C-alpha cells in the first residue's frame, strides 16, 4: 500500500477547470428553526467518483452533503457536487487510482467547503466551516477495507 501511495510522485496533474456540477439546499425547518436555542447536530457525507473523458483527461466529482438536525428533525440539508477536469500525465494504471482518489478530491475540497458555507449562510444560518479532510488516510482506509466504495469521511465540523 505504501508503494502505491508513493508511486504518484512522478505524475503531473494539471487543473483544467473547477466548477459546481450540482448544488442543492433544503430548508424545511424554517422559520421555526431560526428560534432554536440549541445548536443543531451536523452530519457530513462525502462521495467521490472519477471518469476518463479523453485520453489523459479525467472528470472528478466530489459530492459533499451536510445535514443539520435538532430533535430528530431536519433543519437544513446542503449538497454540492464540486467537479474538476484534470489532465494527468505520467500515470501508470497503479498510480492513477491514488491520484483520482486522493489528490483530485483534495484539490476540490476547499471549493466544496466554500460552497457549503455560502449556501448555509444564504439559508439564514451561521456558516458551517468543514474541517480539512485527510484524503490520503481515507484512501488508505478504503484499501485496508478492500471496499469498492469510498470510506465515510469523519464528521468533524
């Protein structure tokens, strides 16, 4: 596994475009939720996927979902599909997957984090500031589990 993570050092990744593919905001708790005395519980979910769109060119999409609940009721739900187009040179089949699973999502995350904060503020709440995520650790955990699906992200906010 460590060789797999380190073999990406000769790979060149060029960001061609970063964009929002989808953005959704639900605010079913309003206006009553604006009067809550207790802070809501925040749940974070992250999914990533990547696909080749041309030789050496890939689209990576990270979907971040933030759900705020209080007393088992949804206060708000924000979901952003933050996407990027990346040209990847010098990747072997063994090194391509770590690049798409770790490096590309790490580049997309600050943009998704910003979109979440702005959407939550637009809904009338204080912004949710997501903590940084260690995508290398998540990828290593995914490899250790041997699962096809990405490991769930920690719910730190």
